[in-house]
């Protein structure tokens, strides 16, 4: 898809996207990157103990997630999904609050590590650490919509290493059997911590596995944001038409070490690391938008400073929030208070459904 | 009041809950047209259709994980593991996700779901169709664990489990499925999770048990009364997590002697928790050592008839252990 | 493969099989069937509590297993693998003894259910009940050979329902990554107890999944014994050439209920059940061998009576064996006696390796 | 004698075993070029190559199951789970297969293999990088379970585990990896599986512990001696299955008071087995209730600093519990 010929009309127009749309997408990527970079600053400043980063994944996440409908569809993300979560409506402040582990953090009230966001108000399933478990949750959410006959699509994101967990196989097979309305997004950045694709994925392609479950698997270039958008939109429409799942493998780059605990120089060549800059989806998309006269230096400047201001505000508010109250540490092991039922996504969804 | 066996009671409980709440669904292997390998869901597929009584692929991880996702969506899934012995492919979903979704989301996501599992030996099921593996789940914070021993409790606890806002592991001893019939209150009678049942009163010693062991303990108690004049109090725990500490301590305060009985092997088994709790909290009222009677220290029930008999607990073995404790 | 054109030379000759070879294969199938039928008789006679049957699977098992080298290759079978185990050298008496749960039964000493055979002397891994676990053992055995540099191939068998267990995915992916010398045999009989293929396997083909792991997956007709042999031989040669795994999906028929505890009339149409007789691999292969003048009524008679006699002898010997000694029930939880180390396959293999 | 920390001791133990026996291999996620996320295998990939120090795909079920197959073939695999919290995808292989291969084959198939797992909290790892889940494995017949608390024990038990004919779960408390250095005997010193170590002698009460808790208990014991004149005996169990019952009962016979300490939550935790065993077998020598000090009843360690501190046991908390018991 990444190589589709450029029409006289700019490609995004062919896709039914206005100039404002693509600028908004670009802005979402800028935002995600800036939030991510801010997390690293806070980590170096000792405000956050641990960071796991989505830098290099933003194009795929924003492009594929763009067609999803907030409040109606469901998302089961992973720990690099900042851009996807923002695109799906999660607020900057909530993302930062989760990283700062504040007491009223919507994601976990400070109980989970940085990168483990989520929230019932957003239809974003709480992220956990064991890789791949969320893929079955997405399939279960899609099964829920299918049983109820609702028009709701579930989307889930995971890495190429995670694709080799048994649960991912079980999830895809079940979704294939019943043509469930679910979208599987594999963000293939070539590494699972230090283990490269060649030692990780038999056959070197995750997308190729979809065929074995009876639904299409496509590979997109994570630097080609419009290609990612097209893939996400088609997958979303297929799901809504009752034609079943789609597996989208986005080839992305991991521009940072695996996490703040890792040093990729131990296992990645300097040349390879140096080459990452040129593959930065922000850079690539920005060039495209300039080429089609949508983006100018002036607009770029404006967007970047807007984003910066938003993040400054959000950070201030987030940092001002209270730390968790230790006396609440034993709450919510079970639904031990009435708020639980009310607050629970289950309850929320039943009202929708 | 209808006379039902445990299997019929569980089936009726599911049927009534599905009628009551359209969000209740069943999923598992062979639960549909076949009605389950033990017949627990017989007739429900014909009544509620393909989607609400869903035959899944042969993937327990998927059964548990998709049930969790459906619960997030607002359904109330009843997932069946064909045998408790085959729950392990789902262990990651149950322990990593299902048990702690509420805690890790600070109460904003709840998982109202039930996982039904036939467990226990004595049916020539050998190593992989006989396991009593409740200890893995009683050790897991965030789960509730029930193990009924009568038809009325089976139906009432099933209803409570379906309506509970949190995940419930529902252990059904397969040897009790058709073992006997007993009266089951009609209609909407719920047995609360977390409450033990004093199945027989007595002053000489307390026998703590659950599931099939309730039947064995009651039979043993009659023998003790008849042959030894020993009056054993039989406390059917019914719920293993949360444990009814008050009921246990009240009984021990009365009898001064505690015998904890379960079919699973002793070392690391659930009996250790019960015994340790009693030993710590009832120290002053104990007139004898808290005693555990449990299955032997082998990985699971061996197949051949004599070997299986060797493994299984029985009224006779309970009588023997109770006599020793009573004589202490 | 099943439709490859027939040459003037009989097809088995093209495959390098002599008339005696194919008769031996036919005899192995007769034997497996007869042993299986004897088990049912014993079950009805109350000598065996439970039976799970391989009837309808024999052609695939004998054909595919034929090229395996006893004592050098390894087998991780499942509960329908009587024909495969016999072909790989397990004795009739040991198979029957396992079903009778005798004390000196090589498989488990009477500890496991019928159908759970195996034995270190045969390089046949002990069968357990949880489906699919053996597939990882086969991959581990192949990894052992690969690490040691040995010329040893591992073969494993499982059903199409089992193909959807996560562990099978993890096993195939790992085998694909390192091109391990392993053969995956999926015996697709269209049902997992009562659940039909359409509700079980997304995409309806297990073979199609191999591509997603980077190795070939082929589908063979389980009634075409020679086609199964050709597939098994090619897979074995690929493995020995270091070219990696092969997935063979054999389309077979389940001629009985799932087990003696099941009644397939509850979920299978009478017509479908009636039609099974005509698809019996014994019948089909027998006709082929007659057509190529290898098999005659007289030979058929002779083979059947030989087989019957062998089974009668084996059964007598097996039934005469002692029941387990209850005082040994606690043995072998750990290697609590010197014999263990000696007797263990590990020890055995280290001597080989 | 070399001064090593626990991480170095484990690495050296593996290195020496790999030199000694060509059948010993390591497999796991990131164990190769990266040397493991904690550095436990650092340098071994360069020394022994791609096959004997094997980076696996991200599939714990595969790691355990392939290790089992390799053990059947005659290798002696050391499998690494990157964190104990991530062992659950391998639970089916460990419980259904690895723990009972020998029993179910009547002794003809053995699985000499080790599964190493970093466990425990106090490192800001939150719910999924802090678990103490030993109870799932101590409850599993057929496994051996060790949890060393010193560099010498870590190396010596690692060697014993590699040489053991049966599967060994090897728990390494990640907070202790670099906590301190201590003398480690050079060369081939094996610490036998199944033997506890009396880390400190005392007559007033016994503290039973393992892993990181050994360090905390010893510190607590010094405080108790200094501030209360209470002499606590600290027994480091080292091996949890099989449990050194003699060592435990000998100590209780001497002190009459038992405090069982572990980081995992109490209900259903391994402490219940120890406490129940003491309560049953040492009933007559007990001068006070067998007491358990354990982590709180939440699914796992929460992340934020104050919450984590609230969860974790400490010398101070042990002192407090010991004072109460000593005063009984
Ligand atoms: C079940 C499980 N095993 C191991 C880990 C440790 N771990 C965290 S991230 C990671 C690598 C994931 O790689 P991939 O799926 O490619 O995603 P990426 O981080 O590259 O985006 C590993 C091994 C884990 N979180 N869960
Ligand atoms: C993990 C696990 N879950 C469930 C079962 C119960 N069970 C035994 S056989 C079977 C069906 C297997 O179907 P398939 O893989 O197609 O093999 P077949 O029996 O058809 O040859 C099931 C569900 C089991 N043995 N193991
Ligand atoms: Mg990756
Ligand atoms: Mg089948």
C-alpha cells in the first residue's frame, strides 16, 4: 500500500481526507511524540521511575486508529500505545497522570507502572504487563458486540514478539471462526527487547498468519501514515459489514531502547541506530504533507507550540494532583463498595448495550 | 420443592439465570448441541441458541480471555472448563488478568463472570480427569472460589456466582453430579457466597470439608456417633474464598478439636490455610492438634482401580482420623 | 497428492516401495484396527473402563510413520496413535497391557487411562491427556538433536481441534525460526468431540497455517496411504537435510464416537455416520492393492488370521500380567531410587547421543 | 573464597555447570547477546554460543515445553522466565507435564531441568514485576522448589538443581541480586536441596523465612536482641519443596514459638503449609500461637512508592510481629 502511485489530486484527497484532517493527524503524532519526550524528561528528573516509549510507532497508531469511533468502539492497547490512546480520546493529562502514578489517576490510581494506562470512560481496556493478554480481551469485546448485535468494533495492538504467544493464536482463530468485528494491529519494530525478528518470527511475517485463520492480513509501512489510515479504515468497514477480522502488520521503527531499563547499544549496531532518524514517521509524514502543500514551516511551528503549551498545562495539572492515599491500598480487590458496580465498564456498557 | 441431583440443580440454575438476564451466556467446549460432556448444559443450546450457548474451539485460554472481554463489554459469561484438569492453558488469563482487573484499574473495570469446572476423583479419570486443584485458585487474591456439596447449594451458589460483580471459580465435584437427589427450593433462592453451612451439629470435634467430602464426612459422623458415641460437628465450607472464618472459629470454640478434610494432596493444599488460621486464632481453645486429612503426596489420582481406591478419601478414612483426634 | 496420476508401473513402485512393503503397511493397518476392535470388546466385557479409538486414522498413521527410524527418531503421539505406535515398534502386548492397566505395563504401570501409552525403550513419549502438550515436547526433542548435531527427527501427532491450542502455535513458530527437524502431523477428522471443523478452525485448513511459520504445510487424504507415505518420507528427508519442519494435515474419518463415553448420534447425522464405512482407509487401501494385483483374497485372509492370532497371544499374555501393587503407588514421584536415573529416557538418550 | 553478590553467584554457578557438562544449556528471552534483563547470563552467550545459550521467541509455554522435550532427549536445560510474573503461559507445561512426567511413566521418563525465575517486590515493578508466586509451585507434587537468600546458597543450590534428576523451580529474589556481597566457596561446592539453614541461633522464638526475608529477619533479630533482649532463631528454609521438617520441628521444640514470614500474601500462601505442619506436629511444644507475617491481601504489589512501601515486609514489621509473639 505504501507504494500506491501519487495522483494529481493529493493522495489524502483520494482517501477522502481533507487538508484539515491530515493536519489533525500530523498534529496528533506531534502530540504523542511530545508527550513521550516529556515522559523521558520527567524520568531523567526522577519524577518517573520507568519509561517505555512509542517513538517511531506514532504514524501507524494514528493512521490505523483514526477511523475508530470514540465511545462506540473499544480499544485494548499495549504499553507503546500513547498515540493510539490519544487518538481514541484519552486526555494528555490522564496519560501523564498515569505515568506520575497519582491517586486520582483514571488508569490505575497509581497502582500500575508507567505505560499501563486505560480507562472505562474511554472504552480503553486497562493495560497490563503480560504481553498478548489484551488480544483475547479485544476478541471478547467483539464477541460481546456480536452476541448483542451491536455496531461496535474492537481494536487491539501488540508487538511482533507478542505475536508468538499462544493466546494470540487462540484469539485469532476464534475471531476467524465467527468473523468477529475485531482488528488486530501488530506493530512490528523488528525487536522484542534484544531479540531480532529473525530469531522471533518463523517466516518473518506476522501478517502472513492471518490467512491461516481465514481472514486477510496486510503489511503496511508505519512511516506511510496514509497507507496506515487506508488499512485501518478498510479493516473497520470490513468489521462493520460483518466480514470479520483483519490483521494489520505495521512495519515500524523502535527509535529508543526497549525501555529506560534497557540499552540497545548492547545488541544493535550503531549504523542501524543512526539510520532510525531518517525513518522517523513524523519526519516522513511531514515531508509528504509539505510536498502536497498542506504543511508549511509556519503551520508546523504553530502546531508544535500549541502542542507544547497543552503539554505544559497538562503536566502542571497532573503534577499538582495528590499522591495515592495509602489507606485506600486495599480497596477494589473486590467490588467492596457500591461505586464499583456503578463505575465498572460492565455497568457502563450494559447501559449502552 | 423439587428433588434434583447436583447436575440438574446446576443446569436449572443456569437456565433460570439466562431467563432472568439476557446478558448471561455460556461458552465452552461441547456445551452446545452435545450439552456438555457431563450434560450440565443439556437443552440450553436448543432453548437459547448458538450465540448464548456457544461451542468454542479447543482453547481454554480463549474461553477465559474472551469471557473476560465479554464481561468488560457488559455480558455475564459462564465459562465451562471441560475438566478442572484442563484449566491450566487459561491460568495466565485467570491469574494475570481476571483476578486483578478490578484492582489494577482502581475499581473502574469489573469482571462479572463465572468459570465452572468439574473436579475430583473416584470416576476412573486418572491423572487428568480427577484433579482437585482448588489450591491454585484459593491462593489467588481477587478470585472467589466456591465448591458446593448439595443440590440446593449448587443451584443457590450458581445463581450467586452469576450475579456477583467479581469472577467466581465454581468447582463441581463430578462424583457428586448424580450421587443423590435432594430437595431444592423452587425459584429464585440464592445461597450467599462466603457463608459456611453447619451440616451436622456436634460437641466433640469439628470436621471442616467441602464438595464431595461433605457426603463422606456426614457418613463418617454417623458412624462415630453410632460406634464411638463421638458427636462430630460437620461444617461444609461451601465457599473457600472468601472463607467463613467466623463459622470455623465458632465451631472450634465449641468442640476444641479441628479436623480439616480435603481430597487434594496435603502439602501446599488448601487445608493448610484453614489449619493455620485455626491454629493462630483459636490457639487457646484447642484441646488437640489441628489435624489435616488429605490425599496422598502423588501428582494426581492414578487410574487402575486399586490405585484409585488407595488415593481417594472415604468415610472410613475420616472415621479413623477423627477417632485419633477425639481420643487425643 | 492423493490425485497424482497412476503410472503404468504401480504407484507404490514409483515411490520405491516393493510389493512386500505395501503388504506390510496394509498388515500394520489391519493389526492396528484389530487391536482397536479388541479394546472395544474388552471394554464391553468390563475389562477396560474407557476406550478412545483410532479407527479411520490408521492409513494416515501407518503411511506417514513408515519412514521413521526406530530407536533413532522420536515420537510424541496422542491418544489415537495406536497405528503410529505399532508402526514405530511398540509391541501389541504393551499396547494392550496399557489398556488393561497392569502393574508392569511399560507405559505407566497402570497409572494412566487407556490410550495413554508410550515408553522410553521405544523413544515414544508418554501420552498425557491435556491436548497439544506433546507438540512442544517433539519440538524440544528436535531442539535436542539440533543442539547436539545428531541425525534424529521428532514426529508428533494431534487433532485439528488441538491445533487451536496456544502451545501448538508456540511450538510451530519456534520450530520454524530454527528449522528444527520435526514433523507435525494433524489428523483432521472433522470433529473435536462434538464440535465440527467449521466451528473449530478459522479458515478450515490447519495445513494453511504452516506458511505463517515459514515451512510447508500440505494436505493429504488419509485414505490414500501411499500419498501419506510420500508426504511422511519427504518431510523426514527435509528434516534430515536441515531444511526444517513440515506440517502434514491428513484428512481422516473418525469412524467411532469420540470415546466410549460419547454418543456421536447426538450431534452427527445418520447419513454422515453411514457414509463413513465407504471411507474406511482399510477398505480403500485394500482395493488399491487388489487393483495393482498385490493383494488377493487369499493373502488378505492369511494376514487377517495372522493378526488375529498375534492379538490373541498378546492379549493372553497381557491379561496374565499382575495388577499394580498398591504399595508402589507412591513410587516415582521423584527419582527416589537409583533405578530411576538409569531407567530414565534422559539417561538412555545421553548414552545414545 | 570469592566475594560475590547473588547475581554473580548464580552466573558463576551456571558457567561452571556448563563447563562441567556439555548437556547443560540455557534458554529464555534475551538470555543471549543481552545477557538477560538482569544480567544473569552475561558473558555466557559469547562463551558457549548461540545454541547452548539460546534466545527464544517470546513464548513461555514454548520455553518450558521445549526444555522438557530437550530433557527427554538427554540435555539438562536451564530455562529462564524473565520474571516469575510471566510464568503463567508455561503453567500448563509445568503442572500438567513437567511435574508428573516421571510419575505417569512409572519412572521411565525423567525431566532433569531447572526453571529460573526472578521474583519479589521492592523494585518499583508493580503488579507484574514483583510477584512472589511460589505457592503455586509448592502446591505442585513432582516439582522441587528452592529460594536461596545468600550468594553461597544461590550458587550451591543452582548446581544442585542442575544436577538433580527432577525438575527444580529456582526462585531468585530480584531485590537481593545486588543487595550485598558475601563469600562464596570456590569450585564445586553443592548445597543440597531439602536442607534448611539455621542462619542465627536463639532460644526465645523461631523465625522461618527464605529469599530476601532472610536478610530482613536477621536484621530484625539483631534489633530484638539489642532492644528487647529477645534471642530469635532465624531458620532460612532455602528449599520450600521438599521442606526440611526436621529442622523446623527441632527449632520449634527449642523455642516453643514460631513466626513464619513471607512476602507473598497470607491467605493460601506457602506459610499456611509451614504453620499447619508446625501446629499439627509440634502441638505440645508450642508456648504461643504459630504466627504468620505476610504481605497484605491484594493481588500484587502496587507501583507508587508509598503503596509499594505499604505492601513490602521489612525488618521493622518483623520486629513488631516477633515482639507480640515473644510477649505471648
Ligand atoms: C508474558 C510476558 N513475557 C515476558 C515479558 C517481558 N517483556 C516485556 S516487553 C517484551 C518484548 C515485547 O516485544 P514485542 O512484542 O515485539 O513488542 P515491543 O516491545 O517490541 O513493542 C518482553 C519480553 C512480558 N511483559 N510478558
Ligand atoms: C487442554 C484440554 N482441553 C480439553 C480436553 C478434553 N478433550 C479431550 S479430546 C478433545 C477433543 C480433541 O479434538 P481433536 O484435537 O480434533 O482430536 P480428535 O479427538 O478429534 O482426534 C477434548 C476437548 C483435553 N483433553 N485437554
Ligand atoms: Mg517488537
Ligand atoms: Mg478431531
